[in-house]
C-alpha cells in the first residue's frame, strides 16, 4: 500500500493539522476559548469527517494573538474585532504597496 504524499502539508500554514485539544495546548488556552473565537467568527476551524474541529498553524497564530489581548484585559469580542481590523489594515497596506510598485513614477 502506498502512502499519500504529505510533504507539502507540513509547510502549509493553512492545513488543518491540529485537534482542538492540541490547539488549546499549543496556544495556552482552553477548548472553550477556541470555541468562543469560532463563535465570534475570528477563526473557523475545518471539521473532520467525524465532525471534530481541526486548526491550522495560521489559526493558532490568530488564537494566540487573541489570547494575548484577552490577557491584557480586553473583552474577547473587542480582541476579535481588533485582530480583524489589523488583518484588514495589513491587507490594504499590501495592496497599496503592490499598486505603487506597478505604477511608474510621475515625470516632472
């Protein structure tokens, strides 16, 4: 029996490799905290065929950022909103930079 090629998955930040228990352990949170992030739509874990939540490395980074904000005294809803706005700003800056790189400098 041949084994599937999984080499690329180890380098993929979006591959849902972690169970809820492992994700909670890695982020220093609880499963309830991760569920709350899902309820707030900050992260949406994929579901296994059995219905279990599976988290990616990127989602764990986001969860860790949320945990840091909550640890600083921020309500979880506010922490989620801040992270969403930070992501939107980062994306806007990236798009802006790409457009500047594509536009030739104005001639004087």
